[in-house]
């Protein structure tokens, strides 16, 4: 059957694609419409509800400042509740909000408890007789000053106390030692676990009160930390109440909403494929990577909600188990869609690699000019290497792209319809939790019928797509095969003639896999629609999960027995997965010689030194140093009063919170905090003077102005990019501080208030600049912690992990008893690949900030981005090969090992040596040797070519589904080798070459 006669070439889908392409070109000719920036483009119902909920919480916390009974009860730091809500806004589900809020509350309570212990220990150092003598002296001096000035004795006593009248060196030392130990421990805890950042931040703030105020107090004060803990707890309570009563959202509602967006995003790879076939030249690398990044980012954002699904109390048709099982099918669809997107990403950016590969080919000048076989061999090498290494960039025969467009048009169209129908169904189920009107019920019934038809249609078009594409490809390359369907002798074959076959097989496999995962989503939604027909309240299932885990070791499927697909034994799958992880641990452990056993004292000294000087230890040490340096003026008799009046605690807190692990993050934090302080001060002054003029403060006017500014600040906090979170929090904190202290000035009797309006702002600005300057000095001496080195070490560790995964791959393919499918090993391979992908994705922000760092290393932002992309591509190829090692039939696995030398000692040794050298260069910055066993692709192919006289390919193999997966395996393996070659070239361009071998005869 020819391509023209195939069902895939019917005019309907083809005409739709042509019309879509024409419409896209017509739109490109029109002037571009202005679009809102990303942080402002949130004017939809859901985002506006979230912003309103957070604004209500923070505005209520702000107006508590202007209610006099509340202010007198809570204290001068009533505004602290609003600051807590800006840092942790109630933007998500209740359980996630409570987890974050309770962590910061735990930090404050731990600091409170430790501070009381410190106070008890410090006061015990000074004998009671001395304390009583100092108190009597204080009363006498206060009485004398009261007689001279006419001021109340209580006010004079308060001033003398805060000026340091009760200071004692012994008490100060105990406070400093115990408080600094606590600060050091919190810093180490934050470094060990990034989730403890809120606990560390607020614990450090509260302990600062004891460090800076405790030494000057006259007696034990158990309520000292209440000034922050009480308003902080009130702010947390306001946020929790708003989560419950202001547009509440259950966990399943949020997760299903994100899942709906993910399902709709599955259209991106399908649309990219459709545009590729239509010859759309506007599809660029940045656009494809943005689509991929959006999908992965949203998928990661959904993970916290999934963890709380068993605790969810919600009303709807689907329960937590249903949502989790649907998420697994969406995850598989995302993996297939991203795999298809990667095809187009590689295709767009492959021209440079093809050029470098062509330059790396050896010239045949050393060969006998009469021997044409070597020239033919080199030419054929280049063609087939191009076909297998990067089928995305292959030059294909004229008309083949049009043929693929015809044979895949129907499956792409049906897939798009299925994606839309599935997303619409999830939307109706999710938004109709309380009431489904007549219109929605009819729409849901219509979608149910539509999904049933699409499920059957997807299955049909998948089969027809495979048949039609295979027939069309065979017809387009009929001249390559003889009458028996065997590939002709290679001396009669154009070297580039196989490119189209490989491209068609790889692209067909990815399109069909995408359609298959979409069919799985549709199939499961149909099962849920048939099983869950009524709306009900679903209670938390955590206890049921706990008992199920205790007695069976696994959680039962929510729709048991509904599927017609034969189920695999879960115990077997679990054992297979554990076996794969056990093998990976053995690979990582290696057979290295045991280290020389040192004495206990030597090991203790070395271990302690490494623990103290690792990045976490240096960060904690810097935290202690900057705390001590800025806190000393608070405990000196000559400067204690000045420190208290000028609010030196702001400088201490600013320096502590500005310090970060690495220099690039610190530089960005320094600039953003400084600008945030200025912007927040400007907004505060505008709100204060607009609401109260030159008076002592008008609660109604300030309530109105703070309402407007609070909404702006909360919008920035919620929807600015994550990199600007510190700037938005700093802006909001400065705004609330100035408003709060300006109101306190005339409504609270307290010594040392900073003033009203611009006076408070000036003191805030000065203390912030002092804190930033101190943090800068401590951060850069004796040696600034380089983020570039951190990224390089992380990439080096990733290359080491990829080397372990490659060793595991070789071990898997080397098994002599591999037979049948190993689903557990495939699942474990996917988890291994996903873990490395998350590590590489987490480097995005760190690498983006490197442009603000001055580093002495030879690496720059560009080469590190390139290295990360190459590592990501290697990881994807190894992951696919690990999965295929568990699912590909044994006969094709054996053929693959013989064809490309997967388990050949020479090939494995070359790959291992090159990966080890790459890891070493990333870790040390040393140049790579000039002579390496690279390009690995060429050496691998030449080895095969010398051992095989003829390529084994025929028409029956092309039509085989297993052989199509076999071609994907070959392509993935050779792509892995080529990516290693590209990474070697990129590192050589940056680091240079060492151990250069010269031709001395030519030099002479």
C-alpha cells in the first residue's frame, strides 16, 4: 500500500492541518498584540479568589494595629502578624498552609524555650546580693533624676535599664554563648534540610530578643518572647480561618485543578508535531523548552498536594484514591509528551552537532587512493551514524515528510480531541462538587458518550497509524530492498537513504506512545464516570492507609477490578523494583580497596574538622560571627541605649536573613532586599500621610490606604516570579514596620520607639544598610562561597550518578537469563531517571543567578547550562534504555548487544573513561586530555562495521512493533554516546586541552 492510498491521507485531517498552518501564517503577518506580563496576567476567577483570600487575612492583621484594646493587649509588635502572613500567605490548601505555619511557630517556641533557659542560666551567674545592690542603686539614681527633671520615676527607671544600667559581663557571656549555640544549630538544621527555613528564620528572630534585650533586664521575664509569638500566632490563626471560610479549597480540588491544566498542556507536543509536519518555521528552541519547563514545573507544584490527599476532607464525586490513580496516568502521559517534545527540541538545535560531527570525521588521505572500499566505508559510516545518532536532524527523502503528515494526521487530531474532552470532564467534576445544574449534567453525559467514542477511535487510529506509516515508509524506500524484501548490498546504497526509515520509526513510536497514554487517561476517566455517579462527602483516609500499609504492605487500587486489562502480581513488581535498586546500590558501592583503618582519635579529629568546615558549617559560622559583631554594641554600657533607641535589632535581623549559602544567591538577595526596603518605605510613607496627614494617626484613613497598598503587596507576593519573593517580602515587611511603629509612637507608652513617618523610615533604611554591609563583609571573607563551584560539583556528582546508571544498564543487558517483561525494574528505572531529572531541574535557578557572581573558576553560565542540558539528555537516554532492558524481547536484546556493543569491554571501557574524565574536569576545572577515545559514536560504529558485512534489515522487520522499539533502543544508545561526545567538545572549548601530542618531525 502506498502513502497515497493509505487511510491516513484522507482529505479531512490533512485539510484541517493546512488550514491551521495558513491561519498561523496569517496571524504572523498581523501586528503583534500587546500581552500582559506574566506576574500581572492572573485575572481569572481562581487566581482572583486566592488573592482576595490572602488580602483579607493580611488586611485584618494590619487593621488590628489601629484598634486600641487589641494594641494594648498584644503590644507594640502587633504588626508582626501581618509580616507572618506576607511571608506565609494562605494561598493554598489548609493542610499545606498549616504545615508551613506550624513550622515557623515551632521555631519561635523553641527559641522561646531556649531563651528562657539562657536567661535562667545567665541570671544565676550573678549572686542575688549583687543584683539587689544594683536594683537599690537604680532606684536611688532614678529618684535623684526624677527630682531634677520632674519626670515620672517609672519612666526614668525604664530609660536607665535600657541604657544598660544592669549590664554585667558574666551575664552577657552566658547569653552570648547559649544564644549563639542555638543560632548555630538552627543554621546547620536549615542547611541539612531546606524545608526548615521558616523554623530557622523565626527561631533566629525570637532568640535575638533574648540576646539583645536579656542582658539589660532587671529580673527573669518569662513573657519576653511574647512580643513576637503572640501576634505571630494570631496571624497564623487569621490565615487558617481565611483558608476555611474565604473561598475554601480542598486538597483534591487544588490537585484536580492542576491536573486539568496538565492534561491541557499535553496538547503542546501534539501541536508541535503537527506544526513540524506543516513546515512551520516559527517553532523555535526557546518556545519548545518553555513548553517543557511549564509542564515539568506544574507537575512538581502538584506534588505537595498529593502528599496531603489522604488527609483531605472534601465533597465531590471522586475521592483521594481516584485522584491519585488518575495522577499516575497523567504522569505517564506527561513522560510520553515530554519525550515527544524532546524530539523537536533536539531537531531544532541539531545543526551545530551535525556540523561538528562532520568536521570530526577522519580524511581518507592516509588510505590507498585506489582502494575505494575505505572511502565507501567512511561515507556509509557518516550516513548511518547520522541516522541513528540524531534521527531528529536527518535529511530525509523528498516527500517523506508529507507522507508522515498524511499517515499521522488522524491520530494527532483524535488525540487532541481526547485531550480536550478529558480536561473538560475533569473541569466539570471538579467545579461541580456542591451542585451540578441541568446544563452541566447534560454536558457531562455528552462528554461521557464522547469519551467512549474517542476511546474506541484512539485504539483504532493507533493501529491504522502504525500500518499506514510502515506501508508508506516502505513504499517511499522501495528501491532499497530486493524482491525478497531484504536490504540491498550497502555498496549499492546511498549512505543517507536510511535516515528517513529511522526517523519515521522513532517519530512513529513517540506519537503512538503519546496516543496510548492519552487513551489510558480516557479509559480511567470512563471507569470513574461509571463507578462514581453521585456526589458525597469523603472523609480523610489516613487511618485506612495506615492499617492497609501495616497489614498488606501496599494500598489497594481505588477502582479495583474495573479494568479489563490483566493485572500483574503487585508482589512480583515490588520484588523486581527492589532488586533493581539493590543492584544500583551494589554498582555505586563498587569494589574499591578498603581504606586504611585509622585510630579513633584521628578519625574523630578528621571527622570533626570536615563537619565544621563543610558548606553548612561555614554558613552557620558566618551566621554566628555576624550576630556577635552586630550585637556587641547592645551590651556595652556606652552604646546600649543608642542601640535600643535606633532599633539595632533591625540591623542584626537583616544581616542574619541576608546571609545565604552561596555568593550568587547572596548578591541577588542583597540587591533585592535593598531595593525592597526603599520601595516599601515609599509605599508606607504614601499610605501614612495620605491616611493621617500630619496628625497622630487616623484609623479610618489608614484602614483605607493600607487596604489598597496591602492588595498590591500581596499580589506581588503571590504572582511575582519566585526569584523576587525576597524582594516582595522585604517590601511588605518595611511597609508594615513603618505603619506599625508610626502608630505606636502616639498610642503606646514605650521607651525607644523609632518615630513617625519619614523618621521611622530613615532609621529603618540606615539599619538595613548597616546589616547588609555587615553581611557582605562576613560573606566574602575569608573566601566567598562560590555558587559556580556548587553547580560544578553538583553536575560532577550527576555525571557520577549517570556513570553508575550506565554500569547498571550494562549489568542489566549482560544478564543471561533475562526473559519476559520486568515491570518492577521498568518502574524502578523510571524513578531513578526522575530523581536525576529533579536534581538537574533544581539547578535552573542557581545557574540563572550566576550572571551576578564574580567567580575565579573557568566555568561560566553558558557552559554550565549546556552541561546541564547534556546531562539531562544522557539521563533520558539511559532511563529509556533501562526501561527497554526490562521490556524488550530477549532476541532483540541479544541483537542490540551484538549490533552496537552495549556489553563490549572495549566500548564500555571507553565510555567509562570519558565519563570519569568529564566528572574530574567539572570538579577541578582541569583541561581534558587532547587524545580521548572520542567520538564514541564513530568508534562504536566502526567496531560494528568491521564485524558485520551486511546490515540486517527487511520489510517484515520494519512492520514489526518490537523492531520499532528496537530502533528506539539503538537510537537512544547512540544518542547517549553522541551526547557524551558533545559534552567533551563543550568542555574542551571552555577548559582547553592538556597532554597535547605534537608531531616533532613537522616542528623541525
